[in-house]
C-alpha cells in the first residue's frame, strides 16, 4: 500500500442518512458516529481490511471512549460483520476497496499498453532520423530543467484540450481514449459528487462511467476537453435515469440496450 493510498478511501457524503447510522446516532449520539468512522479508518489500514476483536479495548482507550460503546457499534447496528468471534470487518468498505484495486489494475494495464505504443513509435522515429536530427536532439537535451518541466506540463495539458480525432492514427486514437477513460475512472471525488447529485451510490456511478466510456469509443467522441466530457457523462447518466423511471411495465433496459440506444440516437 503506497503512502498516497493510506490516506484515501471512498466515502459517501450522505452516509449519515443511512437508516442504520440514524439509529446509531439516536442511541449513542455523535460519539457513536465518531466511533463508527474511527473503526472504518482503522480497517482501511489493516491487511485484508479486518481487525482482531481483542484490539477493541486498546483502541477504545486510545480514542478516549469505552470498550463497551465500541463493542456496541461493531455488533448491534449491522454496520460490521464478525468472523469466527475473532475478527470484524465492513462489507461496504471491502466492496469499495475491491473496486479501487480494480481501478488501480486497469490504470496499470492502460499505462503498460501506452508505454508499449510509445516505445514502438519512438523506435520507428529513431530509425528514420538523420545524423543532423540526432545532433539537434543532443543539443536540445541541454535545455534547462525549467524548460523541460514546462514542456511536460504542456504535454499533460493536452488531455484537457479539444483535438480533432480524425487527424489521429489508430494508435494515437487508442492512447487518447485510454487516457480519458483512466482519468474518468480515477476521478474519485467527481464520482462521489455525481453519486450524491443523482442520489445513488459510488459503485453504480462508476459502472455507468464504464458504460459511458464504451459509448465514447464507439462514437469516437473523445476529442473534447476533459471537463466537457465529464459534464457530458453526468448529463447522460441523468437522462438515462429519467428514461428508466418512465418505463411502465417494461423490462429494465440492459446495459447493451443503453449503449445501443445512445449510439443510434445520441440520447
């Protein structure tokens, strides 16, 4: 687990409105709610996201509460599960961390594919370089660190600019699409905010983002600036939610139905 990962896990902004949490606060007050989040944060940093029950007394002492209250939060509100009278864990946290791990693996894979493509392009370009071009590259390598940093920043900013997809070859199109998809799936705060706005949960929005990316790829509609693509995604999710609500007595449309409908109608 990296240092960056140690400080993050998805957290629903409306967690306090969960009926289980409402009951917890009603009976144990905000202290009970605080104990709940202390336990969730503790589990986040444990191997396999579970903790021995024998650790309850020292944990309670450390965070200035009682082992009795901490035990109640774990056992009485269906917020945690107990495994063999030895460990406790949170199913909700486990689902979120599993999803984060899947996103991390997808990003690694996308980076690997992108690295192969860039290496292949670099090799092809090197074979066609003239001696004078190589000399020019050597000269350019002596540029100051500040100028190099500026160029790297400009390269990264290309993701947020509008480009004409028709001018790209197939490898460049694939790289552009993978960059957009990776950035969308790793925009955790945006996904959380979208889930709150649409009154749904994090995982459902993340699934919709994957479907939306498939649509972008099918329509080759990923040349817009990143911020505009995110707005497009939110509007698409809102429209699909309203359409599903209007269906009376018909089967719920499948994922394939939604993708096909959008490709054909743009809505």
